C-alpha cells in the first residue's frame, strides 16, 4: 500500500537529479587548457603524434558534450564527458611535455650543427685563399668561390633560423653549408696535391 508512493518519490528524485545534470565545466576547462598549453609548446612541430592524439581526445570530448546537449534535459548524463575530459587533459599534458623535451634536444643539435658549419666554412675560406693560381685555374677558382659563397649564404640562413628558434630547420641548413664547405676545401687540397705532384715530376 505504501510502496507505490515511495517508488514515485524515488522516481521523481532521480529525474530531478538527472535534470540538474550539468557539463563538468572544471574538467572541460582543464582539458582545453592542457591542449592550449601543448599548442603554445609547439607540440605540432616537435611532438606531432602526441599533439594529434591530444586534439583527437579534445574532439571526442566536444562531440560528447554536443551529443548530451542535444538530448532532452532529463536524459542527459555527463559521466562519459568527465572521463573524456580527463583523457584530453592527460593527452594535452603529455604532448606539452614531449614537445618541451624534444625542442631542447633540437636546440642542442642545431647549435652544434651551426658551430661545425662555421668551422668548415672558415677552413674552406682559408684553404681557398691559398689555392694555387695559374694558367687554367681561373675557372676552377671562380667555381669554388661560388660554392663557398653558397655555403656562407646557407650558413647565414641557419643562423637566422637559430636566432628565431626554428631549431628543426637549422640542422638541415647547417649540415648543407658544412657539406658544401668541406667540398670546397677538399677540391683545394686536391689541387694543391696535384700541383706538388707535377713539380716533383718536372
């Protein structure tokens, strides 16, 4: 006799609780902040896989919030949204952390590459200043001077990128400048050896 009223009361209380269900805003804000932090840490460049995972997690959260928002108020549930927000927060934090570590490593590699390239360019410049000059060598010297100028220009681009903290672009340019400079020095060394060998024969 008294069971029905009790069941009715429980049902009303349950409906009222569900009707009052609201998006887990603190968790949502934390997730968005974590993904924004990853963006600021340049995770798209230094940790692209982790950054993509963070964006995917954020997209799933947004989709769940949209799905619940489109439902009748009494049927909404944000339990899954809370879990998805936590996942997005963790993914964003991971992407930001990986990006910071890899950026630091890239900076070290870039700085070393620029130093090595400068040394190679200087060595090539010194060698070229002492290159043998004579009949038939003018064209070769002009070609080597052009290669050295190209190496210097590429090194300048690497130094600019380093100052702008575009570390991933630095190493490629510095390595290219170093390779070009080493080629110039090797050509000069070979020319000197050939000249000396010719003198011995004569």
